[in-house]
C-alpha cells in the first residue's frame, strides 16, 4: 500500500522544516511506502526555497509550485490530481493536525474497510473565540440550509482511498468545497476523533476574506435554499405592502382629514423594498457568477513548476476536466 500525503503551503517558511521532520519520523516508524506532495500556493516567503531543498534531499518529496496564490482548496485539488498512492491523506502544513494520528487513521481505514476516514476535532487549541464561534455557526447553518447533512467539526483533514480519489478526479466543477464534496460522495465514511493542536508557528493564512469565500463556496455549492429565500422574502414583502395599501385606502376613505403627507411611510416602504430587491439580486448574482466561472472553463490553478514528478514539465496548465493531463501515475 502506498500512501500519498497532500500538503498545501502558503507562506509556511516557519513551520516547513519541523513539519517535514515530523511527517518523515511518523512514516519511518510505520515503514510505509509513501510520497509527500507539497503544493506551494504562490508563497512569497522562503517556502519555495525550503521545498526545493527538501525535494533535492528526498525523492519522496514532490513539489508543485503555483504561478500565484489560488487558495487552499485549489492547492489541495492540485495535490489530489497528481498523487499516485492507494490511500491519500489531506493535511495542513502547520502541524495543527498532528501527523502522529495518521497511523491511527490508516488503521481505522483497514479495520472498518472504509473508503473515507474523516478527522473530527475533539478539542481545538489556540484558536480565537471568533474562529470557533464563526465555524460553529457556519457548519450548523450549512446543515440547516443544505439538502444534505454534513458532519460538523470536520475540516479537510481526512484519508481517502483510491476509489474515492478516482471518483473525485472525474468531477469537472471548479468552485470546490472539498469537505462537503467528499461527504456528499457517499461510500463508506467513518469518523476519527483527535485533538487539534495549535499552529506550530506563523500566522493563520486563512484571512477573514478567505473564510468568507470558503463559506460561500459551501453555501452556494450545496444549497439552493438561498434562491428560494428570494421567493419567500418577495411573498412577505408583497403581503406587507398589501396590508399597507389597505390601511392607506382606509384612511383615504374614512379619515381623509387626518392624512398628512406620508413621508415616513414612503421612506420605510422604499427602503424596505429596495433592501429586499438588492438582497435577492445579490443571491442571484452569486449563482450566476458561479455559472459564469464554470462556463469560462478556465483552469482552477496553474502549475509553474514541479519537482520530483516522473514526467518533468516546465509549465503545465492543469485542466482538471474528466481527463486530467496533469495527473501522473
Ligand atoms: N493555505 C494555502 N493557501 C491559502 C491559505 C492557506 O495553501 O491561500 C494552506 C496553509 O499553508 C495551511 C492550510 O492551507 O497549510 C491551512 O491554513 P491555515 O493553517 O492558515 O488555516 P487555519 O488552520 O487557521 O484555518
Ligand atoms: Mg492551521
């Protein structure tokens, strides 16, 4: 059995050397046949240099370097498109998800004859209240809004086997919300509980903007309820407007002397309807934007160079449609 470890890295110079040592120690202790695929997501610090050094000293370290920062989900996707193992582990570079739990996950995969072993966070150390709170609200509301139920407290850290990987490789969609996609795929999935550590060093690379983008990919990729929300809001506002119209007519007929120029009500109605219209147009815009991106069919990411892959290519443009030219077995 060959293990592929996919590690996305964005400006991770502080953690990479220690991170590599820990991964290697775990792999050596277990005696696995393995490869580590680092995806350098357009880092601007010394990440590229450090990865090149690691790759020069160890053939099992493979590196894909993006032409710019494409984001965590694209980096993981690129790793998945290029791995050759029978079992793949998706894990972060910062050691928040400890490599030492990998043997346990592999063991669970074997024992349970599972296709996916997804890591569930028992405890999360060193993360801000804001992050924990927004994560909690997001995962719960996604479950409420989506027609599908996702496991909560689960990130992208998981083990997937060849069958699931091969299914994934056939997905042409771009705006990926990977953790949702994998649980949506079905097969036999089992949880693996672990304690999440603190980031070893450096800052989180998930800025608020990136978190919102990921949340939007999850929400608009897995739920059509926001579209229906537009209809509900429309109905509510029509009913409310109707009530106001009746009230105005009543005043007009029975209390014409009490009518003063209706400034307040006019403003309220304009603001209310204007707000609802903009909100619903925004929802439509999100979906149309996604459709637009998919129809342009641009690659999800661009690989500028690759190290230690059997077929070296200086600049390969990934086109992960049904047949992916980047994949190397
Ligand atoms: N990452 C990436 N591209 C990005 C942002 C993050 O490849 O644009 C990587 C990062 O290097 C790390 C993983 O994604 O290996 C998770 O990021 P981070 O630890 O900063 O997020 P957090 O754990 O704080 O949610
Ligand atoms: Mg982290």
